C-alpha cells in the first residue's frame, strides 16, 4: 500500500532513542505513515488508514499469548471442568488490557525498552532479577511452543525430529531478515489463522445456557491442589511477563511515538478481544466435546486432545485443532524469543531492531536464535513429560507475574519518565487489585500443595481474604490520593499528545523509598518460595 499522502506537519519525534533504527517512517504490514505526517486525521478514511499502518504490536502480542501453552491449558480446563472457568477470562480481560496499555505507553513516550528502564530506575540488582526471571521463563515457554509444534505435526504422522528443526530454522530466518514489514506481515498471517479456533467451537454446537453459567464466578473444593494449579496456570497463560517486555520494545521498534498512542491503545484493545474470544472458543469446544465423558480427565496434552476430538467429532475437528495448535506455537515462539533478545540487547546497549539484518545486530538476532535452538533441542529429548511441563510452565508465569506488574506500575507512576502521561488513580487501583488477586490465588496454590488434604474453603480462604483486603485498602488509598506528576505544566492539547521523555542521561535519578524497596523484597522472597513449591509439585507429578 502506498504511503498516506499528507502535508508536512509539526515534528512529533521522541527526544530519546537507543537505536537509530527506531527513528523514521512507520512501515507496517498494511501501510506507511511518514515521519513528517503528524497532522490531525479529519476524515474517517484517514483515521482508518493510519490505524491500519500503526496496528500490530498490540494485536500480535495478544494473539501470540494464545500460544501452545494457552491452547493446552484452556483445552484441559474445558475437557476437565467444562465451561465453569469461563468467568476467569471475563475478569482477566480488563487487567490484560491495562497491563499492556501501560507497556505500550512506556515504549511510545520513553523510547526505551522495559529492561533498560528497570536498569536505569531500579539499579543493577533488580534488573538482574527481572532479566533472569524473563530468560528462564521465556526458555521454558519456548519449550512449550516447540512441544506444540511436535504434538500438532505428530497428529499428521510427521516426526518431531523433522518438524521441530524445520520450525526453529524458519523462525530464525524470519526474524533475522532485516525487514520489519515482512516480519509483521508473517505475524499477521498467523494472527488471522488463529481465529480458526472460533469455527471449531461453532462446529460443536455449544449450549448457550452452559456458557452463561460458566460466566458466573465459583470455586471448587474437590482435588484442590490440582484445581488451583490449573487455575494459576490459566492466569499465567493469560497475562505473562514476556508480553510487557515484548510490546514495549516492539512499539519502539515500529517507531510509534506519543502522537500515535491513541491508535496503539485501540490496537491493544482489539488484540485483547481477539485473545479472549480465541481462548474462550478453545474452552467451549473442548467442554462441548468432552464435558459429559467419564474419561475426559485422562487427556494430558494437546496431542491427545486432538486425537480425542477426532474420535468424538470427526477427523476435521481433530485436524483443525492440530493446525490451530501449530499456528499458535509458531506465533508464540516468534514473539517470546524476540522479547528476550530485545531485553538483553537493551541492557547491553547494543543495536536491537528488526529493521537490522543479522550482521548488523549480531547480539540481538543471536540471542533469539540461541534460545530457539536450545528450546528446540530440549523438546527432542526422548521421554520428556510434555503435558505436565506445559501446565507447570504456565503456572510459573503466573507466579512471576506480580513482581513484573509491580515494577511496571512503579515505572508508570514515575513523573520523570512519563510527565503528564503517568497513570491515573483508577488505573493504579485496578493494577493493585490485580496484583492482590494473583497473590491470593498463588497463596491458595501454596496451601493446597503443602496440605494436599485441605479443601479450598477450609485452608485458603482466610489467606486469600487477607491479601484481597490489603489490596483493596492500598487501591483505595491510591485512588483517593491526589495524583502527582511533578511540576505543573501548562500544556496545549498538541503538547500533551506529543510529550516524550528526555534522554535517559538527563533524567534525575529515581527516588527509592523504603516502602518500595521492602515491597519488592517481600515479593521476591515470596516468589522464590512459590517456585520451590512448584518444583515440588513437578516432582510429585513426575513420580505418578
């Protein structure tokens, strides 16, 4: 599509950029916005063409979240508990959007990736913790993506020793080609293909009354430990730390400035809707196919689910699920690997852009290639418990999420970084409530893991209520507190829409309060305890 014709307009470039490739025209998969074209869009056609050119980071990160791990976990939730967990998606939708909007805003306004901002504002220790968590989690997630590739193509009789190396090689070649538009176009193809799961749900003729009942929140006592593990996995697969790092950096790489932040918010909201629709469709399809089967709880991975769908609903349903799993695995692997390479390159201060070829950004592309190769090699190890690994990895994502959200929240309230674009009070309140809720659920998992005989109602409600009450109290305080954004500035609407952060070296050092440091330290300790319990759970599952 030719560039959108426009007269020259006032400059709206960022004041900070770590890579020169992050400055210039926006060249998206469906259009171009020249750097000089910053004027108002007065017609619906102009606004639509601009949105099509800018859209991408939000839609891709949200749809990539519906990856192999998501399909496996939501399929197991559907075949194990019917539609009774649909309400989780409804509650997580606004949290998903708010978290990703904050990441997109940080990227557009600061021109700096998430890992580098943590380094600059919180120091080397917290940067090392965050980057270490991200690399470990992303490696584990990439393993689940290639598990998805292996299981999906095994349905068609293709050996994992052929499928996995081919998929890994294709992903490395695509990201290292030095053409952002080509990469985004390939991601769009996978995004569109991801919607095929909605057709799969429709083919199973779900009953509307069962879907309506599934939207009503309720907890379950039977098999509390296993149920809570799945519950935390649902959260971990819906909102994961890698998404924050990826979208913030991808917004920068696409050259989206604060002038286009409103369009990026719509892009993020559209992506959240697509994710919720696709994840819900997977759960509904598996609930309709297996919800009345006495043996449905024995389906342990996505490959078994595809074969079971073929037996229950015909070969087309099984093949459709397998192809959707392959598509989701490739899309997820492409985004997850890039979030690691973006973060590593930002911290090291080297070139990091999809606009650059391999020879011009060796660390950036080499990091992604190394992670992909290592994860692919892990999947080729004979006898690995693929189904158990997938669920536990998503639970790990849920455990690591609170720390990532707290760091994101603190950055978005940093007036030196965001000036007039810091968080509103209601956004702070929602984010704090989300952290409290996730901590409550992970506490339930802790109790039901340590005391397997305890039911949720007897053993976990008190602790969960304590976290919930504390979260509500903090949220109320944040909401009632007067918003602080540094020195008052009289900004025109245009200045507000185009305000960007100064260069990092010109920003005053961050104020580190005792309360903030104590909060992060407590969350870190709690995270380590949860990881040890999760490893214990993995050992118990491997022994059975």
